[in-house]
């Protein structure tokens, strides 16, 4: 099924497609697979992939003959000479406009399972339990995956840290049904069932873990089957969703407080979602308040202090201070302190209170 347009702005598509070309050239499997699926590029040396070829790949994924046809279509939509309902539909889903989404589905029911330029279906794109319920009632398929294995809407909600959305989707379907899902749902029985009688993780618990980035702006990463990485990632997901009970169980099974997956740690992800109780617990368990990691494409080499300052999370900042966090730490991308992050993200008063 062809992708449906998420935006008619050419400037929206080109940065992501430039990234696709760069990732293919660098050897990232997901990017190379997208080129390989297009017959005209099946024999392309991926190390030589450029934006030109990436534009063509995207056009074909959208059902167009080539980029020129796709670009022409977007210009027609922008000028009002053509209409593409999917654009407004996806944005209304993201904006939690239940009435507008229902009207779109009354007009074009098939939109409920359309997949956007972002590789996400409408169910992937929800930010509220109410929207998830509406889409499921209208026939949304919770087993639709992104181009990365295991990338269901449920997994997307868990990675973003939307437990209310995850619960609604999980009531219909729990694919991919691995340890990630059990941890993200705070399902103690399912976590226990992820281990065999010798205490090792089952193959099913470790399967289908390729999906990790909620949008294409995140850096490339690939999982391995190492039990320790799988456990550490599960703890990161419990931290993201604020599930203390599951976190304690995972640590008892061998997950590390300082474990890493996709260049993140439990403390960074708990801070990202303002999980105050989880932050308290992680710090009590010995989490490094100055530990660094990545979050998306614009937070590289950041500490929890940077993330808390960016979102104005004063309660977490106070906890980090008490734990001895360095308020003058600089991130790797912008070389800025938490005060700089607070100022840039619209918290000038907080910035003034930080060194």
C-alpha cells in the first residue's frame, strides 16, 4: 500500500530524505533496505546513494512514477488546484481533534489504516487515549508496523512514554509481544514469562526489536541479541513510562541502572517524561546524575539536567542538584549548559536561576 502524503511542503520531505541517503551511504540497514525494495535501485551501490536517488525512492513509496510527479502534485495541493485529505487527517490526529478525525473517516474510511510519509499510521500518531479508542473503533489495525520490525503503534506509544495510549492499544493487540511490551505495560507476569527455567531470556522476549525511533529525525541504531542489552532497554522503557514495579523486577533480573540502549539511560528517559518518582528511585539506586546520552536528533551528549532545564522541570532539577549534578555541564552538539537550554526553550526565569 503506497504511503500517503503527510505534508505538501517540499521542505518537509527533503531533510529527511537527505538523511535517508546519508544513512544508506553509512551502511544503516533500514536505509539500504528502502533503496533495495525499489526495483530501479536494487543494484545501486548504497555507499553512493545521494539525495537524488532518495527523492526517487520516496516518490515511488508514495505511488508516484518519480520525484517530478510527486513534486508537481505537492505544488498543486499547495496552490489549491488539488486536494489530499491525508494531510489534514494526520495533523488532526496529532492535534487530538476527535470531531475532525471522525468527519475525515466518514468521508474516506480507508484513511484509518493509511500510512503517512513519516512511515506511521494514524494509530501510531495519536497522543491521547481517546483518539486511540476512536481509531480502533473505526477499524485501525494495531498490527501495522513501520519499516522497522516490531514498530507497531503500541511500541511507538511505549517508546514515546504514553502509557494511557499504550493501555488502550494493548487491550486490542500486544504485538510484537516481546519483553519491551511487557516492560512498557508494567505487566509483571509477562516479564516473568520472558525468562526460561534457567533464568535466560526467551527468543520471543528478544525478538522484533529493530524499531526504536519515533520519527526519522533520530540517529541510526541497531539492536543486538545480547541478553544484557535487552534487559537494559526494558528498564529504559519502564523508566520512560514511570513503571516503578516493573523497574524493580527488571533490576532483580539483572537490568543495570546505568544500562544503555539507543544511546539513552533510564535517568535520561525518566527525566524526558517528567517521571519524578522514577527519577527519585533511580538516583537512590545510584544513577549517575551527570550521565550523558542522546535523545532524538537534537540532544546529543546531554545530561538529565539539560533535559529538565529545556522543559522547565524544576522539581527534577532540584533533585538533580541534591544528587550533585553539574549545572555547568555542556552538551556535545551545541556546547551549551543547562541554563542555555532553559533559555533557548523558553524558560528565561529558570535560566537566570542557573549558573
